[in-house]
């Protein structure tokens, strides 16, 4: 009888721990989120896609795509490049950026106007990849290094990414410590194995985007999911109609170098 009582007691304690707790979070009006990365490719063409979404509540699993905006890029010479809506918030154009020209991205959305001005930032070509088979804590992981050479005395900034089906690695470089030298971007992913194809991209960026990216990286990499962020990280887009209704995101124009490597 005593054993039966103890079993009922412990079972009651376990089931009592299964109560659902509703978290009452503050809500705010949706803000426009702008992912405008224009990439000039090595063959002279360009990736000219702009993704527009709006912010959503913390527990909302759906992405709110913006489908009814007007999107344009205008050069300082007055040439207008219009973007056409495709699907899933993506607007596309045949726009190809040129050197030494300022370009203004203008987005008209819900009777408000958002703008930013940027120019093309060149990069340097990715040259080759080295493979090391004794990396990681265990000494048994595969590490890849994609090399490029930085020109001397220019004060360059870079955005580097490596990705495969095993995962993505991104990094941002300021050439203060390797000006004029060869440097590499690092890719290390768990379970990387022979035959896996890894794509490396290197983009030219400016100091403003470098600082913006580092702030975003710091805030998303630290703290728990319910921690209050130290500060709101704003990009270079501004709302000229209503300053308090600022957007999130960034307008960037970069030259892009790409190199693929098959793990040996």
C-alpha cells in the first residue's frame, strides 16, 4: 500500500510539471526589413535581387513578404532602374552597377519613402583552396582555407562566406593587419567529408557595412532567446517620410568573387 501511494505521489508530481505557460510579450507595429545586396559577378553580369519583408511577433513562424512596394535604383546621372516583383518578397532588375557612380535605392511602401545611397566596392579574386585533415578539437575534422591577396595601401574591407550542405561560415575582414599580403578565409563544418562541394564567396564592402555586420553578429551570437538586445542595430536605409518608423536591413553593392572546391 505504501509503494502504491509513493507511485501515485511521484506520478502526480511529474504530470504537474507539464502545465503550459503562456508568455505575454510586448508587441509593436511591423517595420520594413530590406535585404538589398547587389552583386557584380566576374563575368560582368549582376545579381540584382532585393528582398522585402516586415517584422513579425517573436513566436510567429510565418514570414510576411512585401508584395506591393515600388522599388527603384537611380544613378547620380539620372538613370532609373526599376525592379519587378517576382515572388516571396523578391524584386528583381537587370541593373548592373558601374565604378565611381553613386546609386540611390528608393522604396515606396504604404505611403512612405525609404532611401539609401551606395556605390560599387570592388574585391580581389579568390585564388585557391588548401585542405587540412587534422583540424578541430579531435584533430580529425577537415578544414578548408580559401586564399586571396590584398593590395597594399588601399584600406579594404571584405565579407567572406563558405557554404555547403554541411553548414555555412561567414566572416568580415579589415585589412589593417594583413595589408598587402595574402590572407585566407576559413571553412570548418562538422561531418565534412570527401566529395562534398564547398562554395566560397568574397565580396568587397565598405567600413560602414563592416561595422554594421559586426554589430549584428555580436548581438545574435550572445545571450539567450529572451535576452534584451543591448541596442537596435540600424542599417543605412532611412525613412524620409517618417523618421521614427525606421526600417531594418541594408543596401550594399559589391563585386563578388566565387570559387568552388570539392573535398578530397
